[in-house]
């Protein structure tokens, strides 16, 4: 790449980034509210919805390790 031009993250990349960050916040012992506020502060209007953050937070809290995205997480209808 030349100059100061950097590729932008795709929507899927942004979603994955937020999930990885959320997993880290869970491992640090943050509450759901603390984690959600932090994600909102970082991602603003691009932040996952409160419901999406809650569902992922709950899964990570219950021991889920993977951050992969399943079709239901993307609101894809089969």
C-alpha cells in the first residue's frame, strides 16, 4: 500500500472485531453493562445492538470460546 491509504474493515470484520473485544471484556470480569458501554464508546453507531451484545456476552460467560459467526447471529433467513 502506498501513502496513508488503509483498507476499511468490512461489516463482517467489524462484527468479528466486536465479538473478540467482548470476549476479552468477559474474561476481564466486566459486567454486561460495563462491556456494552465500552463497546458503544468505541464503535458508536456501528456497535452491535444491545440484544446482540447480551446474547454473545451470555454465551462467553457460559464458557463459549469461539468467536465465529453463525447464520442466526447475522439474521440470515434460510
